[in-house]
C-alpha cells in the first residue's frame, strides 16, 4: 500500500496527503515514487508471523495482479502450473495464488520487475536497485518472518 505525500489524482479519485492509495499499477506506483508524490507504507516491525504470512500472501496477490499477461504465463510455466491462453488474467492470478498457498511462493520464478514490485509491496523501498539475489533474500527473509 501507498500513502500520498502530495495530492494525487488516480482513477478519477483525488487522494490528499496522508491518505492511503490502493490499486496502483506497478508502472504508476514506480512513477509516483520517483516523483516523491507517494511513499510505501512499511509493514510494522514485530508483527506476528501469521500476520506476516497474510501480508506476504497479500503482497504476492497484488504482484500477480500487477503482472502483464506474458509475465503471468512465464511465471506459471516456471512454477509448473498449467494455464490456458483463453483464461482471463484474473483467473490465471487466482490459479497461481491457490498454487502458492498450497506449495509456497517461488520467488526466483519472478522476472526482475515483478520481483522488485513484490519487495515494495512487502514494505521495502529502494533508492537504487540491489542485485537480484539480494532482493530475493530480502523477500525470503520477510516471508519467513525475519528468520534466516
């Protein structure tokens, strides 16, 4: 989730400074973050692991819905989930989300853009992008409740 720093108009709604903004695409969020018009609302430190797991799955779901169709198909193929070209993106997201709840999230199957988006949804903010492996380790640590 994001919080408006400046007045932001998105989807015919005006968000005043301090208000929570949801439903931003990855590209829009990135652009607004670069303009310093919004900030990521960090997850509170010391939250219990059940809440972290729920936050992690919420971040995963948001990441799936932000992915482009080709990225969804690529992710599905890497995690071994069969999806049909005739399916709508929302249906593919639901299938991938259900699979992740049963088998876990395969962080390494994400493309770089989706990986960074996922990390941001988990509350990380990057001034400069770290190496891919560092982002994977950060996400893994957050999903595991901070224990490595």
